[in-house]
């Protein structure tokens, strides 16, 4: 695609890379739309309003999905898949294009004011094994778990979820409604027991805090999830309910060095108190 406008050209390259390289396996639906948007100057001009440093394909698709989830177009929403293996429906791009141009002002406002922030709860199936490795190296000493860019802090509540690694004994809260199921590939690692994970601190740092009690913000985070990942959308909703009952410790901060300094200063919890609600010093308030 050629264009005299360098920003339009830049956006075209971003959408083409998104569609051809980044997401074909994660979302064939968005991969198709992205490659079509890459050749459409009107839609690319909408994308140019995105905030600095924000991935515009994610922002555009999430903005559309946010409006669709509010009932803006049942016809377009019906073309969105809920699982992998669905065929791209005929006329999808034309419906999508018409919708974006019809709701251009609303979409541009969302793209100017919202950020791409993910809370993929399923990721902790892997991160839990990372904590287990840290626990092994710490030789029984308590350690701090600090998440940089915690968004709504849903992954900070990892100890409130249940994990099933197929061939292993389940770990976590037995009665949790958030059940993360996965399988081991390659060399197996032992799943930790609660007694092995002695956490001194468990908190997040985020430049743009997200309040789990803010329904619009939760709807935005849900809209960022790719359409084929309906299981992740359900896990997200279940995790939000947990977070509203057990609010995660999540703090606005831009200086990682200060956070690390204060994490070192914080007293460790007794060894027989596993996975407590953490204490945060006033400097983080």
C-alpha cells in the first residue's frame, strides 16, 4: 500500500504485521480483519488517534468489541466466533467497516482514552511454576512477588484459584470457581504445595490503575480478549468476582527501584502463615 501520509503508512504496517505475524494462531478472526484494515485508508485514519505507545490494532478491535458488548450491533457481533475452527463469515469486513465508520466518534474517543491492559488469568499456570522455582532456590525463606504492570491485579490473586495440570494433583483453592486447566509438555516440574510458597509480599505496580468495582473498566478489559478465547472471557469474569471479594494490593507507581527497596524492608510473614493478605507500607499509598 502506498500513501503520502507517513502515519497512515505506519499504521498500515502495524496492522499488516498484526494480521500476518502476531495473531494468526491466536485469533484468525482478528488476523483477517487486520490484513483488510491494512489496505483501507479510512479505517487507518481512525487508528491514528490512538494514544502514544499503544498498539493500535488491539485498541481498534477492543473498541469495536466494547461497543458490540453493549448491544450496538447484534448483526456484527453474530459474526464473531466463540471458539477456534470457525470459518470467517461472508461479508464480515464490510459489516465491520460500516460499523467503525458509523460509530467513528465513539471509537475514536475510546482509542484516545483507553489503554491496552491484559489480565489473562490462565497465564498463572506457567507463572506458578516460576514461583515454585523461586521457592526452591530460596530454600524455605519467604520471598516477595511483585507484578509490574498489574492492570486490575487479577493475577495477584493466584492463591485464590485452583490449578489442574492434567496429570498432576490439583493445586490451590479446592472450591474456587476460577479453575485453570492446562497440561505439561516436555520435562515435567513438580507442582508446589502451599507450604512451599512462603510469600512475604504479594502486590502489583501499575501506572494506570484499574478498579475492579468499575463495571465499565471491567467491560473494557473483557473486550480486549480475542473473540475465539471465550474460556478466557469466562475465567476473567470469575476472577473479577474473586477480586471484588478479596481486593488485590495494587498501587500506582512509576519507580520500580523504590518498589524493590520497600519490598526488601517489609518484614517477612511467619512460616506457618501461608499466602496471607500482604501488608503494604504507607509509602505506596
